[in-house]
C-alpha cells in the first residue's frame, strides 16, 4: 500500500483563497504540494457530488431529528460515537453537492404501514437542516441548481430516498415525495419490497413485478433517477430493460473486485454504459475490500457456530466471538482499493460512467485515508498519481452525474410531451 495521506482542504467561496494543511504519514514527496493545488483547483472548477450520505438517519437515531440538540456547524467528530459529517469537514473536503439519504429501515419484507410518514419526516429534516445553515447549504432540485449553488460557494443539498418501501406500494406517494424534493429512489433496501427483489434477500419475483415496472416508468415520467444500489442483479437487468432514462447506482462498487452481492457485475456495467448511467463508487469497506468481505463472512459463520453450541447463552456467544476476533483481527479497506474500483469500471466501460457515493455516516467500516467527509481530496490525489487526466477527474467528481440528471430531466419532458 502506498503512503497514506490525510489532506485537510478548507475551501471558501469560489474565487477566494483556500487554506491547506497537510499531515502526511511517512514524509512528504516532492510532488505533493503541486498535487494538493491541482486537487484544490479541480474542486473549485466542478462540484464534487456525493451520491449518498446518511446524516439524516444519524440525527434520527441520536436526537430524534432535533437540530438544536446536535449543532451541525460544530465538530461532530468529537462526540461519541463520532459522526463522519459536519459543516466544517464538508468544507474541508471541498464538497460541492450532497445527496442526503432519507433512509428508514425496512422492518419486514414488503415494507410496513407508516414507512411513508417516516420518510417524509426525514425529508422535512433535510429542509430544516438547510434552512438552519443558509450561508453554507441550499436546496437543489436539478442540475442547473447544483452548478449555480456551487458557484455561489454554498453546498447544494439534494434528497435521495433509500428504499422503495418508502412509498408503501403507492404511485401517489411516489409522486408526492418527488414534489417534496426527492430526486432519486433506491428501488429496494436490505429486504424485498412487494414489487422488487433485493440483493440481500431471498428472491421472490426474479427481478421486478409488473407493478415494479410501473414504478420505474413513473419515475421516468417524473424526472426522478432510478437508483439500483441494493437491488438484485435480476432487478438491475429488469430496470435497465424498462427505463428510458439513464439510471444510477448511488453507492455501489465493482463485483469483480469485491464479490459482495451489493456490488455491480460486469455484465450490468456494460448495460449501464449503453443506458448512459453512472455507478457512484462507495467507500463502505465491506463493498471495497474482498479480504474484509471474507473476514465478515467467516465471523458470521463463527457466530452461527457459537449460537448453535451455546443456544440461548448470549454471554458465551459474545465472549467466544471476542476471542475469535483476537486471533482473527479485522482487516481495513484502503483508499487505494477504492481507486482500484474506479480503475476497474474505467477499464470495462470508460470514464463517462463513474461517480462518487461515499455512504458516510451509514457505516463504521471506512477505508484508511477516507475516514470522513474532509478526505475527498485524498482520492483526487490518488487518481492524479495513477495518471487520470484533470478532465477525467472532473467527470468523476460531478460532470458525469450532471449529465445523467439533465438526461433524466430531458426524458421526463419528452414523456410529458407525448
């Protein structure tokens, strides 16, 4: 693994002076300062658009969505357990636009009554968050908004729904959430909905049902991006069959490098390119590192063995698992492995179909070098070191997703005309 660098980049309004601090493990290479300056300039030129951040869920878990109880403008790395996102670190990371995930857990297959209310509460939280910090955040609804807000020096804030259970099997609720500002919906989460198979559940439908196809068509008509993270490969293919607009994966990586069921197989990547869509590479360690994925699988098997052996004695299971962990330490994913996933997608389908979808504050398993939202410049520097051109990086940071958003908006207009 190459030297791990932690670059702290503080950006002010476009055109203003940026202050840079650098802490480097193992010494500073001669080219580091130039690479930092290039990363700084790229972040000013194009909005870095992150496809997935779970800060709203953190506020729901920790303080029941009460903004006054957790100051987003303070250092939330200092609280326990620490958060990975706050305004100072968003600024330090040069984030230009953020899709805030309005996530709610799926409690049972098919969803539960009350899911729609819960997701609307999450949407309301995002709007209140933006209203509370108007000097830093502004709501965005389309690609033009993102570019305008980025030029103003603020962070464009968008809403993405994680999990089709949020609409409670109702196209009317889907339409209502779009009107409230949601600009993508992940078709499933960890369990199947009543109309689509999830990657992490037992298949029921072999992909999308007829109603699931109607959901995709209605999303096309509205101008809402179809998000295929979390869905089964069969659902991926069915959605690509149906969708007239480009689709996205808001936070997924390459299955060829890490064989987690949540990642995107190469045959789907090829179809994604034909569709014009984008896969937003995630930082979630279990989807990045095959070594870590296999470790988690072995740990789960050991836990099952201990439960069979000790039946209802949770203490024995816990102690046995802790002992196993001492002799089988958890590996860490790395920034370099995240860049490897970008390399793979680039090799399979080209530079025009890659974005970034971190999943910050949705996981405790993050790569070395990408521990929180202040660390995005580290990835830019790694890509520069690997020979990516500045135009390549502009596409990865935001231009690819802006193109997809405009295509989705354009397709919605054409469907409306029809």
